[in-house]
C-alpha cells in the first residue's frame, strides 16, 4: 500500500511531464483505435454498398470490372445486354425481382442511371437498408429524375429544378440533350454509396432522349417536349446490366452457372459480396499505410515517454539513493520505474479510449453525413483489444530502458555521498 | 578507548566486525581504505571523525552492504555481509540497519508519515517488531522526536531542515533495527538543535539497545558518544593492534 502511495505521490510530483506523456499516449491510442474503427467501418461501408442483391448480371467481363461499372459507376461496360435477354432472365422461376441498369450518360460529372421504379423498392445498402427519399418521390413521367444527395448538395438542386443530361460520360459536356431537360422530382437521403452521386432516370427516358441520335450525334431536332413526355412506347433495346434478387439464396450458384453459360449471349453473373471483397483486397495497400502510420505515432509517443522518464532519472538519483539505503534492491527500484511507466501507459490507454468513443458519440452522425462511413459504437472489437494490449506490452517493454538505467544508477551510487 | 568501551569488548559480541578490510574504487589503482581490525558492539554509540574524502561514507556504505571490499571480511551481527548475494545484502540492510543522511534525507514528495513507515514495506521482520499499526508507531516516534502532529501529513519538502532530520530519525528507528548508521545528520543544524536532535535520537535508540554509528567532520558532538574515533587514528590505531 505504501509503495502504491509512493508511486502515486512520485507521479503527482511530476504531474506536468506525466500529464504530457499521458496526453501523448492518449492521442496515439485514440488515433490507433480511430483508424481501426475508420478502417473497419470504411470496409464495412464499402462492402455494404450493395446489399440484398444476390447476383449482378452484365456482358461477359471480369468480376471487378462488372462490379465497378454497375455499382460504382466507374469505367465502362465492355458490351451491353439485349432487352430480350434481360426479359428472359427476369422471367426465370428462381428470380424474385430484377432491376435493369442503363448507363452511358452523365450530368456535370455525375453518372446518369436509367432504371425502373423497382430500383427504389429493391436496392438495399448497409445491412439491407432501403433507399429513402429526403424530398419528393420516385419518377412517374418519362422526363422525371431522382437525384442522389451529393448531386443535390453539390449542384444546389431542389425539387422542380430542370437539369440537362449530357451524352456520354466525358468531363467536358459537348453533346447535351438540352432539348429534353429533366425535372427533379425526388432527392434521396444520404447513403454513403455511389447512389448519392447518381442521377436516376427511367429507362424509357434514356430511350426517349436518344431517339434521334446515332453514333453519339443528334440527327435532327427533337419533337416537342410534350410529345415525348406522353410517349409510353419507348422500349429499351439494350441495357448495361441488371441487379437480381432470387427467391432463395440456395439457388445463387445454380443461377450464376446458368447465366455464365447463357446460350444466346455472352454474359457474366457475379456475387456482389464476393466481388466487393476482391475489390477491397486490391485497395488494401491504403489499409496497410493507415496501420503503418498509427504504429509510427504510437512508437513516437513511447519514445516521448521514455525520454521523459530518462530525463527525470538524474533528478531522481536522491530518491533512488534513499530507497536503496532503506533496503530497496535495485530490482525493486527498477520495478517502481516499470510500475510508474505502466500506470502512465494505462492512464493513456483509458483516456485514449474515452476520447475516441466520446468523439465518435458526438461526431458519428456528422461523419456519416459527410463521408457516408457509418461507424459502429459497440464494445471494442477483438482487433482493437489486441491493438491496445499490444500497445500496453510494447509500452511496458519500452519502460525497461529507463528501468535498466535506474537499476545501474542505484547499483553504482550507493549512498548519496555527502561526505568523504 | 575508554573503560566503558573496554567493557563492551569483553561483555558483548560485536555487531560490526571488520578484519583486514581493503577497498579501492574501480577508477583507482591504490586501496583508498585499509582497516586491519575494527569492532563495534551492541548498544554502543560511536562517532567517526574525519575530513571530507577520508573514506567515512565509503566505510558506512560497506557496513550497509551497498559496496563490498575487495579484500578482508566484514561481519554485521555475525553475518559475513561480503559473502551474501546482492539481494540478500539488500534484505539484510532493510531488516537490521536504519539510515540517516546529512540532508535530503527524505522522499520529498511523500508525507512525513509515509516516509517513516516506508522501510517497513521492505522488511517484514521490522514490521513484526512494531506494536500496533505502522501508522500508530510512526506517530509515536514522530511525537517522541518532537514533531508536531499537524505536520504528520505534510509533504516533507515543506518541513524545515530540523523537522526533516527528526522525520529521518523516526524512519531509521522504526521497527527497532539493531544498527543506526548516520552520515553527518547534524551538519545542517545549529548547535542547540544539534544537541536536542542527538538527545532525542539517543533516547529512542536506547529503548531498543540500538547501536549508533555516526560519521562527521564536526568534533563538537563528541560528548554524546560512547566512543569517538578519528578515521586516520582508526587506521593507525587498528594497524598497530
């Protein structure tokens, strides 16, 4: 008990430097835990981009490429699927629902997705969370559009605004469908997925605005808008891909095999979860970099702590001499040093945990709003606990350096020499 | 040697027995301390006088087992301290020796009470000798050494030098060690406080028949001690014997 009190009063007597060490460890621990939370949440958010979709169908291509252009709107399709094929697939007995996707146009850098109303009904993200409307409703007329939250916030759009779609996906908009502007009828809630950066229109409207186009060029002026908007007979000839939900998950592999061996057209069917994992593993270098940075930060804070303890050792020679004189062994003095460092590390870890969890409680919704990364605040994960235990052990090992120094000083010093 | 000292030599077993002791620091080639024969007896109070650098503190270090001589033997309470392992020497010191320094005697950030009871945490044997609780014993010693009870919980860095020396004496006395080693404990005190301090220390030490070994370069306290030896005299005299 007296040793604990000695330890506590020793630490208290150097409270400023000790507090700085604790603050340094606290920041590095919160950084490590924060990065780990962010990493796992980003991974989760990434892999949760699409949920409850069993299979994605597209023209024959690689898993990642198909995933990138259908879900993330990155890159281009190698080929399209005919509407007949889509209809054929969607009528399969094991298919519960199918959503056609038609890509190829853009609006001020944002992708335009031609789809059906079922997209808003069946598309799920983050553990089967459905899309929700912040304002408005799904498109009803041909030239209605529903925009993602990032499109609305970036371009400052509100319900009723008119937007013009550009042919192609180039950054410079040269071939505008300016004769047929769309009207914003819905703005979606933020999802943290590529949906936020997408302009959703009906498949019919995609066909309608391309009615008199060939080879990326308009042939002649379009008819009056009113005529187009009342047109209901625009049937798509081709689409880019389709999201498919099956009645039973047991049928997934059978259905995938069927699509991959489809006789009339070269198709690919991918499982979104598997493809997302493959894609994440490709970008895991960033993950490694984050871990490396947090490791360096932790080591830096330990160096700070060692420096602090070493710097005070000379001032503490008298304290060590007194302890030696009253019977403390050098090992006991070294033990006090290790105990002191352990307490500092423990305080740093506890305050680091408190800081990051308090920060997450306060800023979680803001982070979600800004980045779309939804961070779970639960009991620390195994990885976090391992990281913290690792930090504690490494910190204690680091404290052996000043402890060894204290041991040597107390062995050689004997009494604090005052006389001959 | 006085008649009283002669009585000690005949009646008692020595608590410190040094034979042909030779010691040199690693950095030097010559032996800086050479004591052929020296004994201190139970209950005796002895003052070793000598100027700075004559080896007084080195001798105390050896009696406490903090440094060991290269040659010769040094027995404390019949135990050959030189042949002990370092951890055994530390334990032996904790159990049998109380120490008072010249100044900066105390853990400055701890209270007076905590400083006094600290040695007990390194020596269960001394704790066993304490009647009542550690804190009660510490309070008793502090009171008997003239420390006000309102200072018991005060950080020792806030005490005067005289008060600090009394706390140090209480720390050395707690658990009734057989030997008290004091390294110029009165040098920072004025003459009236010096006498008062020694008187209180001797009173408490006599209760447990504790041996007091004190080194100093100040000869004014000679009258308080059973035996007074000058270091050079000790070496010469012991060389002759």
